[in-house]
C-alpha cells in the first residue's frame, strides 16, 4: 500500500510540475472562430545587430524577394541596392528589430487578424539560433501587449536525410518553455490553446520533396512527448501536411504511415499554397469538395481541421538561382486585387470552416504576404516585383479582418469580395 501511495504521489507531483510549466490561463482557449497566419520573421539587414552575413533583400544579381514591403510606418529601415522610380534607395525592414515585430502585431490588432504561428525552423531549433530566438522573444512580448494569439510552429525544413531526428525539437521545446516562458508569458496570456492545451505545430510531414523518411526521424516520439510528457507535455499537436494527405497521392507521399501520425494528432493543417489557382476553371469547386471530404474524415477520426488560404504566389527571383532550369514567371498565381484570396475564404466559410490559417503574414520571398506592401515597388531591369493591382498597402490586412468577422458571424458572409467605404 505504501509503495502504491508513493507511486501515486510521484505522478501527482509530476502533474503539478507540468501545470506550473504551462499556464492554464489564456485569452485564446480555442482555435475555433480565429483567423491565424504564419509568421516567418527571418528578414535581416546590415547594421541591425543580428550579425547576419546574408541580407534578406539581396541585390540585382541575386534576390529572393518578389514583393516589396511598404516601409513608411517602420521605426527603423535599411538602405538596399534597389532604387525606387524617383531614384531614391529602396528601404527594407529587419525582423530582428523589436520595433518591427511590435508594429506587425499592432497591425494585427488594428485590422482584426487574430494572431500568428511563429515559424521555428529545424536548424534554428537544433543550433538554438540566437537571432531567431530574439525575434521569438519580441513576438511573445508584442502578442501580450496587443492581445494577439500566438503559438509555436516547428518547420522540419532543414532536417537531414540521415543522422538526424526530432530529438532537437524536444530539447528546444524544453528551452522555449523554461527560458522564454512561451506557454506562460508575462503580462496578458495569449498562447493559443485547444481543449485546454497549448497548441504546438509540426510542419512538413508527408511531402515527397523532403529528404527525411517520416518513419525513422522520431515523429511518433516527438508527438508523444508533446502530448504526454509529465513536465513539458499536455499539448495539443497540430500537423502541417500536404493537400492530398487523405488520398496519399498527388503532392503527398503514398505512405499510409502518414495516417498513423495524423491519428495521433489533435489538429491538421493541409498546405494549399500553389495547389489552387484562379487561372484554373472551377478550382474553387475542387477546393470545396476536398475540404468537405477531408472534414468528414477528420470528424470520423475525432481530429480538428484547419484549412489554409493564401492571397497569391510569385517566386520568379528566387527561382532564378534555386531552379535555373525552371525559372518561374512573375506572379504565377495572380492576386487579382484580392479576388482569389476572397474566393478561397468565402468558399471555405460557406462549406463550414470554423477556423482558418493564412499563408503568410510576412512572406515576401514567395509573395504570399498579407502585411502592408507597396503597389509601387523598386524599379529594376533584372529583378521584377509584383504590385498590388492598384490596391492600398493594407488591402489584405483589411480583407483578413473582414474574414474573421464573417467567420464569427459578426457580420453576414459575403461571397463577393467586400469593398471598403
């Protein structure tokens, strides 16, 4: 009897320690009714203090940017090799600056974007990269300040084909919980929860272009740790998977083990960037039908489902050196002034979506960003940038806020793209 009592006491003590690690308090107890976006935070500039040797904007011989930010409101900006139409040097921000992250979260509050998933790439987690940690720390402070939802998303990009597994993520999560207090932030508690548990996302599972094998990199161990560890667990796990995860074809590995992993999770996020286009006839019908079938599968298996939407896509400049034999056109998936973005949103809300993931908040490399961008980008003979089809710089922030209101039935759903008065 004494041994049984001691065993129970040990379990209760461990459970109590876990409760101390993750605050039960949060202003965002569920993903339902929210529009969240992905946040890269990877842009650096010379002189920002990060020590970066490669700069986000590049130059006219090698640039990975297809979309230019509107930098009028930034406290700090940095000159670039690019020129505006009037001959002045085009300027860019740095994500490393606290004032930049603060401004981005201020915009989220102003326009009604509920919050973001902070991207934590495998290499940053493994090396405990100080620069990305600074951005993360600033983001959690800004999320608390502006009362925006926030969560960590581990991106497996960078995980090698062999001699590496997800153990580095386990150790990094302990670090984030212990040192950065991500699940128990100072001030307003805004870490995103689902069913009373902090949400942790793992992105990049089931994609055929990845070098790692999902069967032998310890994904089951990682999921089990996040869900069941007595000190750092108790989390709701969200998995980022391909669009065709259910049928295991097209953009997805034909490996049923993916379903095994999905059934261990709490939420799934199918990645749809480049999978749908306004240039294809009836593609929104395909989006609707896939969503409905996916949702039915998830309901049968008691898993939450969050669909992904994006405003458009362009990676011409990046593809010139990443894919020199297959250079992509500028604006390959056009925004159409927001029409394509709103088509996805209205299609999914009409079909019954109760939460959304927007790709992305600040991604100008692939031109999927919804934050303030300029309709008059730098002028270059070698490096073209997309414009905003004559729309104001905050157009996509405003549309995202409108989507959030309609998602929560705060205003009637409009199939036609809303117009600002």
